[in-house]
C-alpha cells in the first residue's frame, strides 16, 4: 500500500509540473560551426537562450564540442529586437564549468562589427591573455551561464535575440557571430563563425525534457513493484 501511494504521488507530481511550470518556458538554440572567414574550428559552439519569465532570459554558452584544447573564443556577438531598448539590458554571471573565464559585456545598437560580417548590438569579449597557459580564456570543454534581465517596455523572451545583424557589407547577416582562435596544431589559426542553423524549442518540448527523467523513474519504480 505504501509503495502504491509513493508511486501514485510521484506520477501525480509529474503531471502537476506539466501544467504548473511557467508558460514562458521556451528556448532559442543557435548552433555555430560554419566559418565565414579564416580557418575551420575543430567543432561547433552553441548559444542557448531560455525564457525564464517576462523579464529574464538565461544564456548558456557551450564550447564543449571544440576538440582542440588550444582553441578559445575571443568575441561573441548577439542581436536584440530593435523594438526593445538596449540600455535597459543587464547581464549577470551565474555559473561556469572550466578554469574561470574572464569576460566583459558591451552594448550599443549596431555598434559592433564581427570581422567581415554585419553589425551587432551586444558583444561579449573574453580574455585572450596567454598568462597561466590561457587560464582566463573561454575555451574547449568549457561552458558559461548568464542571466539577462530586461527592465524596459515591450515583450522580452528568448525570441528577442532571434534577430539578424545589420548589414556591414561583409559575409552576410547572422543571428550571431563569434571569433574562435588557437586553431590548428600550432594554435596560430583563427576563424569567424556563424550559425549553421537555429532551433526554436517550444514550451511543451522544454517541459518534456524536464519531466521525462522523472517519468522514467516512476515507470521503473512501478515495474519493480510488479516484479516484487
């Protein structure tokens, strides 16, 4: 009886989460591995914007697919919906995996050109110093998480960053661009990369990703009960 109650309770909790979790949960995934200038990195880098609520979006930067340990990202560029006010954006560090990357956020409407590409509103500049073996760089195998807060008027979500850059007369316009350095056996190469595609993850998918593991536990538990 106790086992049945526990199983029923866990299942009920999963269903409760399905209907009660914030309706704003959605994500924009920008997978970047297409070089538009320079060399070719050893793998892709990924930026994921996830809506948290009406004023907060989480940004997760993933360099785990870079296979060359000497590769690092020096600059990463993003855009903001022009209907929003760039000066009302603030970005705070949340967490990281790696050695402690040093970064600096810069804002300005169409203020930053990404090499031979367009002009972007937001520039995240990382350390390029070789001090300590480049310990403060954001490189292969590392991740960073930031929280973006918007205090202005207008609708704010992950889709606020699903905006192409302004034309700079170069390679084209993209949702994002980044400069990857330390490429090659001598770590002397570099590349400007843009998205090879984007994925908009709707709310139900986010919820399934969150609840799926919990449901698997419940089903496994119930199966074990039947065998017992």
